[in-house]
C-alpha cells in the first residue's frame, strides 16, 4: 500500500488539514469495527451505547474528515506508531571524499537522505501491527503523508519552550504529566541528529508541548488542525491557536436549532439526550440503512455533491479567518450569519427543509372579489414555494437531520 505524499509547503488553507498520529492510531485500532458492514440493529446499538463500542474518538475524526478535502499526517509522527522503527534504521556516514569536498553541505545531505529514507520506509514498504492497520484505514480515506520541515520544527521549539514555561509558571500546582497520553516514544534521542534540541517533541507523552507543536506546524502551513479528542483538555489549557471554521459552524447550528429544540421538548417532558454530533449520527444511520461499513458510508457522504459544496463554502470561511484581518473576519461572519438565519427558521417551522428546499409564503386573499374582506379575517393559508437555486452547503447540513 502506498500513501500519497504532499510537500508541506503545498498544504493550503481550505483544502488541507493536519492531523496527529494518535488520530491515525485511533482509526487503526478500530479498523475492524469501522470497515465491516453494519445492520440497522447494530447501527442503533452504536448510537445508543457509543461508549460501549469505544468509537467516540474515531467517529469524531471521521466527522472532521468529511468536511476537509484532504487530511495529511507527518511521517515522523506516523513512525511513532511502530516505535520509531524507520527513524532508528537510518544509517549514513559520508566517505572521506565527501568530507574533503568543501562544496558539499554534509548537514543538508544528511537531512535529505534521512527524509528520503523515512518516506521509503513508511510510504512504500509494508508495515506490521498498529501501523499496518492505521495505513489500511488511511488508504481507504485517501489520507496523505507529509513531512514537517526541520526549520519549522526548530522555530516551533523556540516558541513552544517559552510558551510552555509561561503556562507552567502560571499553574505551578498542575502536575504536568496529567496532560500526557499516548505511547512513550523512546527513540527521541535518535532524532536529535536531525532536530537537535527539538527531538523530544517526537514523544507524544509530552502532551501540552506536543499539542502546541501541532498548533504551530498547522499554523505554519495555514491549515486547520484535526486532533485526537484526548488532546482537547490540552487545547483548553493553551486556548485556541488555530481558528477552525467548522467549530464555528457547529456552534451556530447548536445555538440556533439543536439547543432550542432540545429545551422545548424537555419542557414537554420529552427526553432529547443526543450524545453524538448530528453528522456522526447521519454516518452511522447511513451505514445501517445500506449494510455498509461506517468508513464506506462516510466516504459516500464525503463524495456527494452537497458535501463538496459544503467543503467549498467552509474553505472560503477558513481562508477568510486565516487572513487575520477585520475584513476577513467580517466576510466569514457574513457567511455564517446566513446559516444562523436558516437554522433559526428550522426551529420556528419545525422543519429542516425550510429555506433549503422550500420557503413558506403566506397567501393573501383580501383581493378576492366580493368575499375578500371576509377571507382577510381568517387565518392566512400558506404555500411552499420550491427553492430552485438551492445552496449545496445548506442541503448538506439539512441532510444530517433526515
């Protein structure tokens, strides 16, 4: 199996997202459950008891995958899933002729050969255990590999060191290991030859620092960041360093439709406890209805015309947010404001198709000869005018609630 490779400097805001190796590992760990066909009954069981199946993390990652055109994972981080086997197997010693050739930059040659070795070992060669399972799922989802430049790592390390010290000074009572999770990566010393004092960042058990590193590298590429859900606690500790348009979209839908609907139902004594996001529920329902696997059902959603329109709309918002200007933020707000208005109408009309496939119009009857005045006293009837030039992003969001 060969993972597609994309140069780090080719990652583009609105088209790509950077994910951590822990997310790949979560997909690989649950590969059997995610890739086998589901019956309607099994789908309902997953929706009722998501924690029993240990699927919250991979489902969260799949939800995010649907709304980004391409996700990429760093190869050195990916190598951590096999204990640094690729990094540890690199050997190169320049011969005497190269050492004497002043025109040859040995350090640059060493880095280039290392990068080439990592690419060959992780992209082209077969893998065992967790990495093999992870690569199988990555292939199904067309996740790409990339390699974070050494210069980016060094610059990130300087900022991370200062930020981390500031956080620890501000919270001296916090035991820093409380933020740690993931595999202990003991091969960090090997990376010292290439990353210098930044080598410890290869160990994801250095939770806050590693999470900061992902933020900095995603910011360097100007792409949104897709993290394993276990890192959310760290995210709160360091606050948001990358603005994610999808988070704003979900918050808008929750505020204008999901929360008002839940509140009104509960005042009538009707339970409305939904523990999974609407798009995730849609993924699982789609799998159960067609006896497809969760991954295949997710891919079908991802390939739909409505999903493509949604990604284009979301990419425009993301690009405006990444400008970091007031004008960019206002343009992003303009796009989200339309969603806010439409989702609020769903609550009012109790129909998620309103202003998506149709718009309700009151029919005025006062003009009818002779009896118009009488008819005007009655409740105005209404008709549904079909919306011919539908907006694909609204069609996609509306479909989550079908």
